């Protein structure tokens, strides 16, 4: 069974640009969550989607947005990039039901903003 | 709101020695608890989870954790570590009711010294 796939794995952008990251969940998983990982901050929750609806949202500015498609694939977008957006962006999928919160992670997309 | 505190950012330990990584959580309701491990340049993978029942939980790679409700703790232990256990370990919590997000601690880097 294929795991969670994130693309691209690495990307470099400059300030002011925008970026779109993609996540394909494990087959059969309908919930997708996004996290931002930076040194010293751990994993910060961005948002969670279930059946194309945003179910939870973290404390990030409106420059961060996401969506989920009918096949459960998800994208997140960051507009007007800032240096502080440099991070590893992790996508995780989960099987529902049961909604125990166990997450299956992709390897992440490492974004560098210059 | 739920939160997680990992008390040690880095833990050095000699090979074949025991180790304990500490985790405390706060929540006003009953919770599910998790430990995840992240090896370099990889996503997170689940080590073990507590949903209900026995407070001593055994996971993969010889790790175990004990849920202590009165002390709101979920410490991770291994009686004898191996070089391959060098990684970053994350404690996570989720409220058991409804569709709640999973909140992670900032992580503990375990460095196993030969």
C-alpha cells in the first residue's frame, strides 16, 4: 500500500512569490492534515480537511490556505512568501472512522525562501 | 485547549543504557496520546499510542510508555538503546471527543553515543 506522497520534496522561492504544495493521502484515507515544522518550534498545526471541508484551522495568517479535492488529495498554498516561511511542510492522512487521531505522515516538502 | 510539554530538548545517552523521554500534557477532557519518531530527512512515524485500557503501552523497536492520568504524563522509555535509535521524538495529544486536531510537542532529540 503506497504511503502519503508529497510533492515537490524540495523547493526554493524568493520573498513575495507564492508556492503550492501537494499531498496524496494513503488510499482510503479521507482526512488530511498539514503541519509546519521548524527548528525549536516543533510541529505547528496549519489545517485539516475531511471530505473536501476544512474541519480545523491553526493560528496562521490568511496567506496560508488549503483545499481538498474529491479524491482526497490536498494542496496548500502560501502567498507573498516571507523569509520566516522557510520550513518543512508535512502532510498527514488518517483513516476515519475510527477518528483516533493516528496520523500517517509523508516525507515533507522543504521550502526555502530567499 | 490541549497542549504538550516535552521537558528535554536533547537527551544524550550511551549505547545499551536505558532512556526516558518526558512528556506532560494538559487537557480538560479525556485524551488520546501518541509518540512519533522522526529520522533525518524523513516524515514522522508512529511509535505507540494510548487510546484507553492498560496504562502501559508497548510500541515498536522496544519502546514503551506509561499513561499517568493524575500526573498528566506520558513518558517514553526504552531499557537499552541502540545507535539506530538516534532520532527526534515527538509526543502528541488529541482530545478524545469530536473532531479535534492533534497537537505536538516541540520534540526531543535523542543522541545515542557509541
